[in-house]
């Protein structure tokens, strides 16, 4: 009887120990979900280049937002995952933008989705990189915005229900790689930076929210952040990974 009791206790201990299991083998962690969207910036079915209805008349310029952008469809400005900008003779800058709005696939984020991205921040003052959402004149959530004149600062915004955070982080600096994660929750939009949860807005996007994705590099015109200096002839930032998971 004592031997049977000890054997039973050993099995019970293995079952409830961290990483333990029963006599059939260890309990394995559940496999990670498969993403519903994996960005292929070269894909003409996933992305439209060089125009967006977030800009007046679809672009190519947006001076009302204090931007020097002149959107171009040239694949060298966006299709490789490196978003570039170069100056034009008229004082604006040719800039790269991709959006899922109007594409053949027409992918849209919706409530509950989780977006993950890995980005390399620009170094040139005047650069204004962003990943964000848009639909029908609004539905904007800024996964991130960045300005190298504030070298350690990322900007997070929920324009659907007005939640905002300026996040300072010693791992954020011009030229650094940053891992971003955002959960578009019904009652709270939550941001992570390099694996650490840094902001929950406790506002959320509501039950029926949905919106298209935009990835782009804008150029500041000088009102809120300095415009590029006359010696700057090119700027860029890179998005090496962008995925969306759905519950």
C-alpha cells in the first residue's frame, strides 16, 4: 500500500510541476497562431503604392498635415520594405507609401487583431516614419510615429477614441531596430516595445471597428518638427517584418 501511494504521489507531482506531464509524456505549449496577414511589400495584390485616401483627393500631397510629401508609386521608394524620400525641385519630397486600401486583397484590421512589426528607425532630422490605419476619413490608430529630433521618443495614438502616449525608451534612438506590437482591443488599445508592455489606453476601438493598413515615410514641413536641412539628399526607414494575428 505504501509503495502504491508513493507511486501515485510521484505521478501527481510530475503532472502539476512546471513543464511536467502525466505518464503519456510532457505537456507541450500550445502552438502559436498562424498570422492572417504577413506583409509582402513587393506584392501588387496586397498593397497599393503612391496614393491613399488619407491624403486629400488620394494625394499626392498633404500640406494641411504639415508634410512635404509628394507620394510616388516608384517601387524603389517602398516595394523592398525600405521606405525612402528624396527632395524635389519644387521643395516637396518624393516619398514612399503603401496601403492595403484599394488593393485586390483589401486586407483590413479589425477589433481584437494583434499587429507585430520590426522597424529600423531613420536618422535624418525631418524624417517622419509611421505605421497606421485609415478608413472613410478616420478610424486612425497610429502603431507608431517617430521624429529623430526627439531621438528616444515614440508616439502612440488612438484617434478613434482619443488616447495618446509619448513613450521615452533608452532602446529607441536614430538607426535602432525596434520591435512593436499593438493589440486593437475593444476596450483598450495596448502597445508593446521590444517585448515590454508600455501603454494601454483604456479607450479601445469598439466592437465593430475595422480599418486598412498604411506604411509610409513622411517628411516634416517644420511647424511641429524641423524640416530637413539643405544638406540632406535622402532619408529612409525599413520595415523588415509586419504580421497580423487574429483571435
